């Protein structure tokens, strides 16, 4: 029983420390960080999509045509 009481007090003390923290690290900075990550991720995906569409797929199509064009 003492172990459970100790854990409960420890959790309560940690909660107090978090709630009384006045460092100013709030939701605005977290929102900006998340927004930045989303924008950078979308730019990266768009670049990969363009690379695959413009470079990889035409070269792949050309290699497939060469592979099956054994008649000429």
C-alpha cells in the first residue's frame, strides 16, 4: 500500500511542477513547430513526386520498351 501511495504522491508532484511551470513554452510555439514540419514534409513529398514522375517513370518505360522490343 505504501508503494501505491508513494507513486500517487510522485505523480501528483510531477503534475504540480508541470502546471506551475512559467517558462512560456506554450501552444503557439508548438503550433509553429508542427506547421513547419507539415510544410517541410509536403515540400519533400512534392519534390519526390516530381522526381519520380519526370525522371524515374520515363526511364522505366524506356527500359521496358527496350526489353520487350526484341523483334526489331
